[in-house]
């Protein structure tokens, strides 16, 4: 459904709910029940992102995006919106599960923006969605959480889960095409750390690279806590790859980048990483000079969020004023758009009955399932049947100078629409 039809849909839902509130053909609650927000209370949503530890750089901009979106969107039928205390997914299954258990213990929560990391979502999403809530992630990218893009649900898909981030099948294909066709390198190896994000992206790259005609000379894993990467790098070197793709996180990524050139056979290997390492803290390391990074196309410019009227440039200006600098990671706009989508869904699926706001949980999902051509900071957003809603545009940048990170982030050398 296009934007005009989506607006009409929301209006018709609102009219029917208003009629219901007046006692005219009141519809039965959806199968998931309703949330009632009494006078003086607020609509409850939650932010579940990695906000401490080694990957806080990823989750903090996400949480701030949620907060700004709520402020810009304003009340829903006269009721304010609250996220409570930001919750931490710790970028791990254990962290995601613990936070999700806390969320579902509060049956007033309508939806969750998160998680930051796919590994946390694997544990959190089933708990949250089984409780009748929705979950919209700004930065999960594992194909296992949605689908194979060919009509088959991923092994970790949950009904009620959505994301504004891209599906890594696109990112893997983008990096493979760049390496094989643009750099002209015919052999490559990949390293992951066992996380659903890193392993899924490494596999997507390897599959796409072989399909193009390239040779994958090695595919192996490290532990997130490893510091000595020489044994794994020596194993990789035995295959003689031209390129090494390691879509992992810090601090493990620091050690791979620092130690690769010292391993015989890898002195001239081209190092490649992805959005998990496309952060200021990694780019400022001297060993990252010359690397290539894939990630979401963040050239949002004057893209406008239709719910708030704010542009991406507006958001960045306000963010820098409030927090003293630009977001360190790439998914700030995805977080903002995820939040406004959730708020639009709640508004469309609710009505005021006396002094009470009544929110139909199934109506929230129905609205999100029908999203098409929604204008967000990230561009046009449409949700498929498995919850993939993001603008699937990927770029590769070339990082030349650790002392000039801003220039590197803008140094796009390949686009994959």
C-alpha cells in the first residue's frame, strides 16, 4: 500500500475505533488483547540496546534516536509516551534474554525498539513477541531473524518482529561484488566470531563471492575474547587469499587488524570489515589504514521523516548539540524511523474511551504489516511478510587516514542498491 493508502488505512482504523468508543459496533479486541492507559498514565514502549561495554558505541546512538523520535512525535491521542529506563542487551543472548524477561513482566508495554545486536535478538524476540508486543530493531541484520529473501522464514524469525536495518544477504552480496569485480581479487577468506550477525554476514559474503566465480580459501571463527589471532591467521594464510573479510566487533577486530600483516603469507592481504567495526573507536587505530568497510548507505541528507517533519540533517544538528558530537555508529536514523513507525502503529490501533486510551495489540501488528512507501530518514520504508522494512542500500568506503575519520566515512567507493 502506498503512502496515501496507508494514511487512509490509519484514518479508517481511527474512525472505527472512535465509533467503537461511542458504543457503535464496538469491535472485539484482537487475539492478542488490549493495553489500557488510564488518565494520568503514559503509553509504555521500551528501548533495548547495547548501552554499556565494548559495543556501547552502537547502542547509545540508537537509544538517543528513540528518545528524540518520541519528543518530536508528541502525544498519542493526548497521552504521552514513556520508555522508562533504557535497557541493555549487552550484545549477547544472555543479555537479550534477561532484558526481555524484565520487559514482558510489565504487561503495559506495547512495543520495543531493539535490540542492537542480532545475537541478543535471537533470545529476546521470541519472549517479547509471544507476550503480544512488537519488536522493531534498528540494527539487527542477520538473515536468520527474517528470511532468505526468497520466501522462506529464517530459523530465528518471530511473528511480531520487524526491523528498519538491512538484511545482511544484501551486505554480503555487496562486499562480494566489490571485491571480485571492483578490486579484481579472485580469492578471499572470512573470519566470524560465532555470533548470528558475524557468522551470517561472513557466510552471505562467501556464498555470493563463490557465485561470482571467486574462491573462498578459508572460513573460520574466533572467540570474542581472543587476543592472540596468530593461530587463526596462520590457518587463513595457508590458503593464500588476496582478501580477508572479518565482519566482527571490537576488541577482537582490533587484534585481527593489528596482527594480520605480521603473519607470513598475509603481508599484502586486503583487509575488509563491516558495520560492526565501522566506528570511530576502530577507525582511529593506525592498523586500520587502507581497509575497506561495508555498511548501510548513510548519505541521508534531506530525507524527511513524514511523521515528524524532521530531516536527517535536522536530526544530526540536534544530536551534535545535545551530545557533543556526531553518532559514532551508523544506525541512528534507523532507530528514529523504527520509533516513529511504532508510534504511528499505536496511534492507528488505539482509541479513547472516556479517560482511557485503549490500544489493540493485534492492530499494532496489522498496521506495521501494511507499511509501504513510508518516508523516513533512511528513505522509503516498506515491510515485507517477514518484517524486513529497511532501505536495502549498501555502500563500501575506503578508510585511508585514521587521523581524518570524517573524510573516510564519506569516501564511498562502491554502491549496492
